[in-house]
C-alpha cells in the first residue's frame, strides 16, 4: 500500500479569531496544584470557508439541514487538543422542519471519495441546523451522535439562523465519553492584511487633520459665540438657521439682506451685531441697511 503524501499547505493570510465559547471553566485546586481545566478540554476551530459554507446552507431554508465536514486533529503548545474543521460537505438528503435524513448511498460515496483523495483529516464532523430554535441536543440528535461515533469518535455541532452554535465530542476509545459545550472559534481571514500597512502609510503621508484654534479675543459668549461656532464647523448656514428660528425678526432681516445681495459672511456679522445690541431699534437697523445699499 502506497501512502500518499499530504499536499503542501498554502500560506494563509493572517487571521483574527472570533470566539463563540461555552461558559468559562474554573481552575481546580482540590487535592493538589492548580489545574487549568480549560486546557484539558478540546477546542474546536472552524476555518473561514468551512464555516461560511455551513452558515450559508443553514440560512438557506426554514427546514433542518445537515452534513459532514473534514476534521484535522492538532495539538497546541500547552497540550490542548484542537479539532480544526477545514471543509464542509452537503449530501443528498430529505428534510422537514424538525428532521433531517441523509441518503445512505451519498454517505458511502463521501467516505470512498474522501479516502481516495488523500486529503489530510477525517470526515468526522456531523453538523446540522435547528433553524430558528435554540441550539441544544434533542434525543434524536444524541442517538445520531452515538451511532456515528460508536466505532471511534465524532465531532458534532448544531447551528441556528441566529448565529448560535453548540459543539460536542463523542468518543468510544479508550472508553465511551461525551463532552459537551466545547469552546468553538471561527477563523476570519482578512484578504487585504498584506496591504493594509501600505494603506496606512499612504494615509499618514497625505492627510493633515486641521484643527481650528480661536484667538483669545474671539472666545465670546451668547450670540457672538454662535458665530464662532459657525466658523468652526465650516458653515454659516447652521448659525443663521438657528438665530432665525429663535427670533422671527432675525429671519426677516436675513431674508432682506439676501435680497439686497449681501454675502453670507456679512449677514452673519450683521445679525450678530443686532443680537449683541438688543436695545437697538430693529426698524432703524433695517433702514440704515437699505440706505447702505
């Protein structure tokens, strides 16, 4: 028998991990030194494309759907076992809103083709959806998990359309064991990670964020401060709109000044001067402005 060499792994872009974890596990101190229980339980990692496939199929129907996936078993530096899901498979099946049944011949074909391909890993992931229901293991789910993992092991994950998931491991060697609520992470690949540094350099080289600093003599209050703010935000319309709403006379004045062709910068100054001198007769100011024009 000739053993096929695993194909060389392609270099991947840096990834950031999105975690969907079970409740944190406490460290045990009973009977000896502290033990990190989290490092003793397996970690499930879905590669980006494998998760994207499953999520797409889960979101595609209001009926349950199921399938299998390729799993590569790894060891972390701290000795923790990692079940890495590298691919997902959708097989011929008949489904209802609460049940999914995969065609037996399609399952046999998957096992045969997977073995023949020589791909690294085993098709030991069984996944299915609960549509819009919570993620949990029904009695039928647990029976299916025990059947699939009866002669070795199976990793199982249930998904729903709310983006929730729950993972468990069933093993029959060296003894029968079922471990539920495994920590689960999804790798999200940034396709532009290699060029983002260049984008940042380009931004820093070409962008200047100008901050307006008022001279001490212009830091005023009241309506005069409103004019300062109008200049700070780069628009006089904001100030004019505000003072005309607060004082109908100002609105009439602004309208007349615009008819006379006064530029907006002068209109702001004129309205401001009227507000600063409340005792000044409004009609007199208007008459003087008409004469100026």
